[in-house]
């Protein structure tokens, strides 16, 4: 069993930056693919970014490519999402997730509880 807990969400102005953290408990963190999803009000949950076990392989949705960076620190059992050049359309609840396969499959095994990101213009 892996528990994922997100933090770092909040209110930020357009053009600003936030860094989300996802702290994982359990021994599978280092071997799992990790990812971030987001869900805006009235919309479906969508894929944002993912990262392989070593951190060498990364995957991004076109909407965030060049602005967001995913990273992981296996020694700390933590995955990060650095969000730069924020736009109002980035406003959503952001969820951390764990999977055994990379995108496009990325079949999620565990979800975090989510953290709210609000970007104002």
C-alpha cells in the first residue's frame, strides 16, 4: 500500500510560479512511475506530467510543456511539479498518482487527495 499526500497548492497570479510536492509512503515509490493529473470545475480529470523511476524519462501534456517540470527525489520519497508561467487555465485540483506503466497506458494504482491551485489574472 502506497499513500500519496500532495502539498504546495495555493493562490498565484498569472505569470507566477508554484511548486507542488507529493510525499509517498511505502516501499514501491522508487520503482513506480509517478505522475500528476488535474481537474478543473466541470471538466474531466486530465493528465499533466509523469516521470520514470530513475527520473530520466519524463512526459508532459502539450498544454504544460515548456512551463511545467516534473522531478523526483527517491531518497525523500517525494515527487515535485514545478509550475512556471502560470495561466488562469491552470486553475484546478492537482492530484499525484502512481502507476506501473508509463504513458500512454499509465494505469493508476494510487491517487493522492489533491491540492488546489488557483491562478488569477
